[in-house]
C-alpha cells in the first residue's frame, strides 16, 4: 500500500496530473468562449439570413401533440435537427481555432529550432546538435579530400 502512495506521489509531482488539470481547465474555458461565439456572433446573422429562424429550435415534427381538455394526450414526436446544426457549427469553429493555434505554435517552434535564424534564440539542444552536425560535415569533407589525394 505504501508503494502505491509513493508511486502516486511521484506521478502527481512529475507534473502529469498538473498538466492534465490545466488542460481540462483551459478546455472548459475555451468551450465557454466558443459557445458564446457561436450563439451570440455566428447564429444571429444566420438566423437573420434565414428570415428569423432560430436553429436551436428548428425541428421536423413527425406527429403533432394532441391536447384535450387542457391535458396532453399524445406527445409530440419530432427530430430536432437545429441542435445538430448548432453542434456542427460549434465543432467547425473549435476545429478551425485549434488548427490555427497549432499552426502558429508549429511556426514558432520551427523558427526557434532554425539554428541559422538569428532573430530567435535557439534552444541549447538544437544549438548543440547543429554544432555537432557542422563538425561531422567538416570531418567528412576532410576525409573525402584525403582519399582524393
């Protein structure tokens, strides 16, 4: 049992749990931003273009509700395709946003890893690998020149 707690402590302190928690928190906040963006920025113009149709309430009624004496005797059966449209728009915006963030991050990473680009400080490991590559290339050049003579 003690071994289990030591293993858990090591797992938690390595940062894995903290990274996961941060990802969940940021994901939750990101979801709220996208939800507001879709419902308050994108859907109103779409609703305006479709003559005031609210996508969230859009549905195809298969059977109408029957009310007798103020009581519902038969429930309405409908396909709520409007929620699907909203979810699809949410997905598209999230996918596009994640794509743009990953694209920018990859550009920054590639720029940072380019040893010849002096506008960005190159990480030490990339710098060392570049120096090693340059030395190996010089060594190969020297060896090929010796063989040629």
